[in-house]
C-alpha cells in the first residue's frame, strides 16, 4: 500500500541519482580486526567524507533475521518488495547467465547427474564435471526439438546448466525431478497440461542423447518458474534508469525492472566509469552501479581481500562523483560476513549524500556509525523512497 | 490492525495529557548555525529539562521519504492512519476556514479566474484579486440558489474561495473544471447524477453573476470531496479532547476527529493558556495545543525567526505545565526545513515527559538527541498509543 502511495507522488525533474552497491558490504565483528568489521578497518577517505556531509542508516533487506539471496536483495534496493515480487530459481538462473527471458517463458535449473544401470541416481552432480564438459553437453542438447515450444539450454558452471521453454500456455506447477538424495530414481514429471508434456519429452530426448556419456548420463530439473514481467522502475517511479554491472546475475535483475543494461569495456571498474558517463550522457537519471569483489571475498572468508575490495571501490569513487550526480547512495545488497562465508541477515549500512539531509552525525562510513545515523534503520524498499525525496522527485501527500 | 488493538485496550482514568505541537518543528543541518538545526540552536531550558527527565524519539509522519501536508500530518498525531483516513482537498479547504462540515457535504475549492470573449481562460487567478475583492464576490454568490441543496460559498484569500453543497445523495466523482493551464476553456462538468446537475447549475448561475466583473468574470472548481465523518477520538481512545489552536486549518482537523474546539481570547499564546485551563476545568483529559510560528518561519526560510518561535514557545511552556498535566508530549506535525522553505519528509523530534519512562538518555530536546533517545523512531500514529500507555490508559494485552 505504501509503495503505491510513493508511485502516486512521483514528480519528474532533472536530478540525477547514483545507487552504488558494494555487494555483500555488511559484516560482523572480526577478532583479527580487533572486533571491527572490514568496512570499519578499511581506509575509505572518500566514503568517510560523504558520510560526514550526508546521512547514514541501516537497511534490512527482507525482514529482521531473514537472509536474502542476491535477487531479492537487489529487488528491495530497487524499491520492489521482494516478498511481493518473487522470482523463481529457474528464472534467476537464466537471468544469471544473461539469458533474455520473455514474459511467459518457463525456466528451470539443470544438474547433470549419473544414473546406474537400473536408473538410480548415484551422483547428483555427475562427479562435478568441468565447465568445458558442461558446455559440450549443452551443445549436444541443442538438437532437442519439441513441438509447440522453442527450447534453449544454457551452460552455467560445472554440472550446472539451465533450460528455458518458450511458447504459449506454459505453467510452472511442475515439481523438481531431482530426488534430492542419491539412491533414488529421478522424480517422475508431475504438473498439468502442456508444461508436463513438454518437460517429459525434453527429459526423454535429453536422456537418450546423454545415455552413453558417463558420468553425465542424465539430467535433473528443479526450480521450475514462469517469467512474469514486472512493472518497470520507469512506470513505477518515473526513473530513466541504467545498470552498470559486470556480472550477468545483476544485469539480469536490473533488466527485470526494466533498467537499460550498459555495456562495459574493459570489463573492470574503469570500464564501469565510462559506462556510467555514457548512461548519463544518454539521458538516464538513475544509475545502478554494482561492485562485486567484497561479496566474493566474504564468501571466501578472506578478511584482507574484503578490506581491499572496499578500498578499491573507495579509490574509484571520485571518478564517479565527478560525473555530477545530485544524490549519491552507497550501500550493500546484504551482508556477507567473512566469519560466516555466507550471506546473512545483518542490516546493511546505507549512506545518502546530496539533497537536504541531517548531516554531521557521522565521521565515517561503518556499520557502527550507521547504527546511530540520522536516517535510522528501515527496510531496503524505503531506500528508493528516500532517494526520490532527496532528489526532489516526490510531491507532498495531502494538503 | 494495530490501531484496532489499541482501541480494544483503552481504559479510562483521570490522567491528563497535553499534546503540544510546534508546527513544522523538524529541520536539517544549517550552515549558518554551524550545522545545527534551529531547535538545536534555540535556547530552550524548559524543553531541555523535560527532555532530561523524560524520553525522546523521532516520528515519521506518513512513511520514510514521504512529505505530508498539514492535514494528514495532524491526523497521524491524533492516532489516525493518514493513508487510511484521507481527507479531500475541498474538505480541507472548508475546514481550513473554519466551516462546520456535516457528513455528506460536498466541498470544492474555487479559483476566481478571467475568461476572454470566446470563453478561454486567460488568467487562472484573475490577476490575484485582493482578499477584500474576494469577500465582495462571495457576497454576490450568496444569491445562487439551487434546488435540492443548500449552497455555501466561503471566501479564503485573494482569488481563492470554497463552496460547500449540502443535501442528500451527493457524490464526489466530479473532475476539476480547472483546466490547469491558461489558453483552454474550463473543463465541462463531468460526474454522475445529482452532483453533476448541482455543480453545472452552480457554475452557470455564478457565471452569470460574475460575467461583467472583470478580471474575476468566472470561477474554476477543483478538489471535489465528500465529507465523511470519522470515528471520534473519544469513541476510539476514550479521550475527552479539546483543541487549542489559533488557525482555522488546525481547528478544522481537530474538529474532524471530534475534539472540542476551544475559543482563544486574546488570539495569542496567553489566550491559549487560558483556553487550556478552561479545557481542563471543563473535564477534558486530552488537550491538543497548536503553535504555528515555527512553521511559518520555516516556509519563509527565516532561520532566526524559527529559532525565536521555538524560544517563544519554550518561555510560554511553564504556564501550561503549571496546569498539572500527568503526561506532556511536545513534537511537531512534520519538518519544515528553512533551507527548503517547504514541508519535508525528515523525521520529527518527539518528547514525552511524565508517566514511567526510561529517562536520562538526553540532555536537550533536539533532532540529534531524539535520534538516540529512549523511544526510538516510529510512525506518528504510535505517539498516541505511547501517550495513552504513559498515562495508564491502556490495559495489558493478553494474560
């Protein structure tokens, strides 16, 4: 309800907003850092300066205690309630490899697996075949043709691939065929109507092609999901938006909400600078900039690498700020604490600089200072409202 | 849902609550004040003493990032969710000039305007005629009689007036007749049934009366709204409430929730002191006291005037406190930052003194101290619940 309220109050103007996402930014107290977090230990003079002149807060990606995946975490940042706008795993997998889904496409994840002679699954990952092998197998599967749908098989990594069926009347009421445990047969394809027929035929034909190709002599399907188009960020919030992200997953989620996906060349932060400039030059007033390395370091449990990733972003920041944004937001999509090597539920620091703010509450960008920042703590979906307000893009509610 | 919960838990007692609203209280960091806000810069020994002995927090009038009008902002303070209880602009205009609306009345705003010979709007404000002229024109329009309804035309200011139709079966599905731009004809009256007939006839008859009175030779209507009675603050929260406000707008909103509107003579803060005393003497246990000047100063961007307005309130405060309230709340309805000269979305400091509180967290009443106060931050509608609780007027939920 409140989100619809925001949509009704949107008023356009020329102000330009940068939303920079340091993936997995948040962390917890780390002993080797004397109880500090990587963000607290990192030398970040640029972000500290913005913190002092702007306002800090903490965002809660989904709800207190809930750990988000990357998809829902980003949707929240873009102002889409991740509980209302759910994206199925098959769809996320396809988006994650940069596949251009269309409304009504049915997507699922594939695991190549090993069956014994009696059809029992003996390895759900086919001995973790190489990505090269995966690409080769996917090549063979392009021969699978099914009446009434187009079929796309896309390699992902090692034993992982995904499949997309395109045609009218598909539904996603299909259970996983992956039994989840070795020692069982693949689960027979359930569901109804066209989807069941299509998937049975796909599984049968793929099975024939793979039959002699040990260890990957079959495939398991899971996470069936129909792609539904979302109302775009332009329709909802009047923003002409662009995404500057190097990883397909984040380009995919940005594409879901209708952002223009900027090409980056070279594929590093200097390429991202050029892409942000091009985004502004071509009339965009909202740029989503995604920086991945802090999350990867967190997943690896590598404290020093996470600190370095944050410092690298801070050094690159002035070039982005020189592009003359009116409002700049720096945050993470979620926390990826190094001691956990996983995404977590911990609230994520948010920095907003530009527009009318209560400033002078903070001297540095950190989890601890964000906790007593002028913005308070709030759900991630409130960030976009605050940015629109700071940029003068929201009218008053009532007289 | 939570509000209905509060209503169910209400228990009456003799405790008396003062809710003092310093209009537009909140502000942002101001350079000429060394980054402080007017509230932080003002000398407010009385409020600081209450802050030290009570508890501070921040309220969010509507939702994060949403800037409220005065109507919805006050409804929130009175415990009425402003998104659920929406008040149309026509109704607010009528309330704003102190007109006593009845349930089912249809109200709209009037702009006197100028038409050229071919009926095209050449000035939507009729050259901003004087208020005296407006009163004179409204006087002429009292001759307009329409079958089946009573018609009331009330002057507001310059080219602005409002009209109220009273009768059975009126609806507010009427579009503005104001084209919003010069160079167009007034928009023909749309809508259905009785309302359309009534408004067409009113426009026609008014047009005949005004035809030769250049520059105000016609009128435009907008913000059609039906007045719906709200459940009263007494029905909902068991409070016998009184409003002590000098401006019609705030008396109007208080009237909407069923407060008794106290007369103030003289029309200044000394008159308000007497009115509050009379309210208590006549058995009220909840008094809403409205202080306007800080908001006006904020709208003017006049930092020193805002400081003075806050200091004036602080000097007046002991006289109110001497009246022996059990619980005192001092807050604003919204922020009106001087650098913006507008209402804003920034959270508003709240002070509660009296009743069992966690105190000693704060040494002064300020935005910054409110940010780390014992009450935390919350939606404006929670304030009334906290006051009821502090005054012992809420029973336990569950056993």
